[in-house]
C-alpha cells in the first residue's frame, strides 16, 4: 500500500531544518559506528535511512524548483555517501 503524507505533514516540513537534522543524524551515526557498539550503530543507521528517505520524498512534494531540489540533494551528498559505505543504499 502506498503512503501519502498528509497536507499538514507537508506544510510542517521545513527543508533547511530537515536537511540539517539529517546531516546531524549522519554525524552521530558515524560517531556511534566508531564506538564499536554494533547494535546501537545499526539502529542509528536505520533511523538515518528513514530520515534521508523522508527528506528526499518531502522535497519532491513541497513546491521547490528543480534547482532548489538539486541543492538539497547536494547538501545531502555526505549522507548518501555514508549510506553507500554502510551498504544501505
């Protein structure tokens, strides 16, 4: 079944804040991986995937120009690279 976000969820979406939040989650996930606690790091990585997917989906749903969407994806490049490194994307 497809899930479509409600209009209020889209209205509450703040692109710069969500991107910053996703980048911060990526940094904290890297730190957790470095500690060696695999279970906690794995849970953080799952949360990171969800946050990344949510940001990408919402940037397609809010009225952003293609150039603005590309800027968001460019800012999320470190997250995408980290997910590829962990083989999550």
